[in-house]
């Protein structure tokens, strides 16, 4: 009757589920970004990068202080 999935089938199923999740997430993302007009996505991108960089620097400095 109920045979367990083979490894390949299991993986294929997981991938299909994952792809479905990603697709749904992408659609939500699209809906959100089109709903709120972004004046300059490039500036937003830059500010995100900038905050990431300053965040990394802060972390590095803290590590040095502790030594």
C-alpha cells in the first residue's frame, strides 16, 4: 500500500514546495512595492548598503575594545 518516498522523490517534492513558497513571496513583494510608490529605489539600496557597512564597522570596533 503506502510506500515511503524514495530519496529522489522526497527531494523533488521539497524543491517543488520551496519553489512555490518563493513564488508566493515574490508575488507578495511585488504587490507591496507597487502599492507604495518608491521614489528612488537606487537611493534606498544605497542606504541599506550604507547601514550594513556601518553596522559591520561598529561590530568590529566593539570586538577590538573587548580585547
